[in-house]
């Protein structure tokens, strides 16, 4: 009996250590031109989006998956749109081409590298489509389930610049923004610097908080730092093989991404910030509150991108 139990346990462990099986994944997105708030007071701006939100939905697949993208340009839109995924290796002309309102585009790729990758509209002028909000994150989880230490909570942060008039292409090219923000809204998760903010990111002391970060730009670099904390581990581009430890900050250029792990041994707040002060004090700050009674739903499921 003991021998059979040991054999069964050994077989179970062997299965648990096997890499995740590749699968076919279909991801559908619709380009929508809508008005969205750019600050906590409800100031609205005409935005070009995926699924009517900035950033767009978090897309999540596993290394080795064959991914089919189905992009529809809503018939009510006035502009052509497209999608460029930094996780894909395809033909830029054929697969990333712009489609007109009312059209649908389908293409496939194999997710060959794990990481936290940027996706965005590549239609001309690309910088205007990005400045209006057409971007998001595609996570490619490593097929080796032990490549990264398990995270207790996960959050997605996308940095971008907000321009007072995105129709003024010259101002975008000059990087003449008025806010640098996380997830589309200035001080979205920072009631310390903006009393109109009502949200924070939360976790319990000792939990591993994994932040998937993408810098959408279109122009500014980010020096990501956790005030009152130290990044336990940093993975440039989100690839487990790129591990750095004990980092105070990491520079992430426009169009790039990284995965950051944060652990606080004590209760209290850390503030994730772009340490360029001009960026931080116009909106690029996010409070992470560590408390024993942290909401158990935050940083899990659909709440890795906090609306």
C-alpha cells in the first residue's frame, strides 16, 4: 500500500511539474471612438480605444499558444485603426495593416516568448492613435509554471502621456503633454495627492505583489520606483530569464515593459512612481496600501486592471 501511494504521489508531482500545454486562443477586440475621463474630476477627452477603455483589456495567453486576433473597427468610428502586438512575430504589412470603419481583420501568431508586452494601434499617424489611448497589455505567461515565484496579487499599470489637444500633431511630436498618468487617469490610485481620487492598490504585508508595467508613451521614459520600498525582483520585458534583484528603480522606455515584484514586511503605504518629478507630480503616482484587512478580491481575477 505504501509503495503504491508513493508511486501515485510521484506521478502527481511529475504531472504538476510539466509545462503548460499549448493551446489555440482566439482574442476579439473592437476599436471604439468614445469620450473618457482623464482625471478624477471627470474632465472628458475624445479617446480612441480598444473596447471603449484606456488602457484596453488585458490579454492573457501562455508561452507556446497559437493566438488568433480578431480586430473589428466599429462602423460608427471615423478613423481607420489596427493592432500591433509586441508579443507577435508576423508580417507588419499584412497583419498589422489598418482597417476602415466596419471592417474586421484576423491574423494569428505563436506566443514564443513569455513577458509583459505592449499592444497598440499602428495606424498612421501612430503617435496620435497612441496619444488618444489605443494601447494595452498582453501577458504571455511562461509555460514553465515554476519560472516565476507565485504572486499573491497582480496589478497592471500602463503609463502614458495625456495631451491637451491630440489633434495638434505638432504638440505630440514636441512631447507637449499636460499629464503623465497610470491607466489613463491622472492620480487614478493616489488620494494623497488628489483628494478626488477614490482608489488605491492594496495587499497584505508579506504578500508578493506583481506589477506588470508597460510604458505606452508615446514619448517619455519612465523610471519606476516604489517609494518606501525596494523591488524584490525585476524582469525586463517580463521574461523570467531577465531577473534582477533588489532594485530601487528601472528605466522603461516608451514601447517597452517589465514585471516588478514588491513585498512589504510592514503595514503602511508604498507609492509606485515615475521618479521623473515632472511625470510624478502631474499624475504618475499610485499608492499601494499594505494592511492586514486588504480586500481579498483586489489584484486577482478581473481586478488585476483596476477600473
